[in-house]
């Protein structure tokens, strides 16, 4: 038997896939556009050496975030998908080993991400031509990006080996990466200020962010050993994760019924989540009388508590930081970052929930059975929207109240010089937040219905609602810079432009998605994914 036969097969298949070439071209093209845009807009700031460092740092930062996020997204559901479909056990009926399956899945899912990174690396060397950078800066950053991508991919594979549900796997893998990158060094820094903390540098070395910051020449020269130790540590952790995934994948793919104490614990947990028989009957009767599909989408009665629990955990962290930093947490910058984090988290969460029910029901055929009942399409859409409102409505209302309170408190901190730009930013942000949520709900339901994979629908929803307005705004800023518009530096102009772009795009997408849902719902829901138009 050949060594790593699944890897060989995946490489042969990928070599004939045009998406591999177009993905590589797109990554290089976007990197070149970013460099050109930065040069056109900020070309008059400082000398060429300063601009080279700024361009290099900006492109390296975007590439680093790309490696950490994309690695988790492409591998976190690779093995768990096989578990859900019941095909993982078929692989082990052959002579395949655990490492064959793990590395085969790794290459199959990560080849596009790897080649996209390879396409970005030559563009990253363009700032070297401007001066102010050394070859060591480039090669260390290339090593950091590759190291970070391998780390993210390996964590995703390990979590996927344990998980069965795609969303839980992606959230868990993303949480581990965020903890290792940001939370762990923050905890170490906090403990270092409180007590004498031994082996501090080794714990810092587990963070890819620590390696990234020490790759730049000024920090690297202070202590080169810290960079190489951190890079080797992250690489070692990555290989340990892959080895662990290869070992356990043969042992946990089977569904083993829980017996004894484990069965009793599972039964108690299920009863606590669903409630007693009386509670379940009362809850079911209430939702069924309102809308039958509302009950189908909102059967998990604890979903609103999950969202509220997330808000309470963020509030607790903010309170700890307030006790530690005092009134600094009431400054405009802190309030803005907190609001931005909460708004972004709610948008991501709503995007992942809005179309998942339609996507899963269409794939299993349950949606076609639902359409055979007397339920109308309008009632199905209303029931899904009511389920989303029940899950997120209370938490969103609390966030808006907190936004208003934060705006007032931060304004009172600067009574001597009231900041109208700050008030404008807060009001525009709250309006865009609400409008984005409505657009995400409608577009997410339509893309969840029409897309083959739920993860693809979530990604498209996030792109159109959260990323597209910023791309249009950057294009507008570029045009204003080219024509040398005198008001480009006005903060009010930028806020007004972003507000108008977001509202217009949301309004158009909401109307488009709503129209498609009402006019094409039955046709799309009853069409098989493998069907071809006549």
C-alpha cells in the first residue's frame, strides 16, 4: 500500500480544479490592490522608508489574520462532516490508518488556503524595494504566516476529530485560537503585574500574536531567541495536535450508547434543558398556537439564555477591567471597542442562525414535507423570523440601552469640550446595527435556503452585509484621494458616507431577499441540489 494514498488522491484532484488557480489569483490580486491603494492614498506621508514599513506592516497584519481565521474555517468541519453522514467508518474498513485520514482531510481542505498564502508572499516582498526593510523582516514574517496557518489548521483538525456538529466544531476551534492568541498572553501579563510569574516567556511563546510582533526587526533585535523559541513552540503544538487527531480518529468515530452513570447524567441534562413534561407541554402549546413553524424553529427553549449568557460574560469582563483600570473604561475609545465587539458578535451569531433551519431541513427533505401541510409560505417565514426575534430580541434591546448609556457616560467625561463627532458616530452605529440585523435575517434565510452548505450561506451573508460596505467606502476614499477632494479628511464625511452606504446596501439586500423568499420559496425548497436545469 502506498504511503498517504488519500493525500496523493487529493493532490491529483486539486491539480485539475480551476478553483485552485482562481483562488490563488484572487489572493495575489487583492494583495496587490491593497498595496496600490495604500500607496495612492498615503503616498505623501513621510519618506519611502516609512511608507514601506507601513505597507509591509498592514499587509502582514491582514495576512496574519487571514491565516488564523481561514485555517479554522476550512478544517473544523472536515472530519465531523464524515461523522454526521456516517461515512467515516467506511474509510476504516480499508487498510487506511488514522494518519491517512487526518492528513488526507487536511490536504483536501487546506490546499486552497496554503496556495493563497503562497500567492501573497511575493506581494509581501514589494515594500522591500522601497527601502527601510531588511530581508530578515520578510523571511521571518513569511515563517510566521506559515506557522500561524499550520497552527490554525491543526487546531481545526483536532477539534473536528472530537466533534460531530459543524457549528460547535467551528466555534470551539475559533475559541481555542482566540484564547491562545489573545487571552493567554493577556492573562500572563496580568499575573506578571500581580505576582512573580515563572516561565513567563514560555507561556507568551504559545501565542501566534507574540511570534508575529517579534518578527519585526526592531523587536527581534532585542532578543532573537524569544522569536525562534515561540515559532518552534507553536510548530510543536501544531504537530502534537495533528498526531493526537490521527490517534483518536479511529477510536471515537463510533456512536457508543451511554450506560450507567453517564446515561443518568445525560438524562438529567436533557431534562434540565427541555424542562419537565408539564413545562414542555405548556411551552409547545404556547408556540404552536402562535405559529407551528415558530415552534419547530424555537424548540430549544434555552437559546435566548445562551445569547444573554454571552452578554453577561462580556459585561463581567468589562467590569473586571473597570475595577482594574478605573475611569479609562469610560473613555470614548473603550466604549467604542466594547460596542464594536458586541455588535460584531451579534451579527455573526445571527448570520449563523438565520438560515440554518432552512438549510438543514432542505437537505434532509423535512422542508418539502412541511410544504405539503396547509402551512403557507408566509407563515413559515413569519415563524422563522419570530424564532430569531425570540432568541436575539431581548439581548439586542439590552445592547442598544448599553450603547446609549455608554454614549452619555463618555460624553459626560468630557464636559469641557463636548464632541459632536462622537455623538454622531454613536447614533450612526446604533442605526446601522439595527438595519444590519434586519438585512442579515432576511438575506441569511434566503441564502440558507438556496445554498448547498450552511457555512457558505453564513460566509456570503457576512460578506454582503459587513464587508461590502467597507469595500465600497475604501473605493470612494480612493476616488476622493485621486481627485484630491478637500473634504477627505473630514471625520463627519467618512461617518456619513459609511452610514449611507450601509443603509442603502442593507435596504437593497433586504428587499431582494424578501422578494425571493416570498416568490421562489416553494420552488427552491423542492428542488434537489444535484438537479440540472433542462
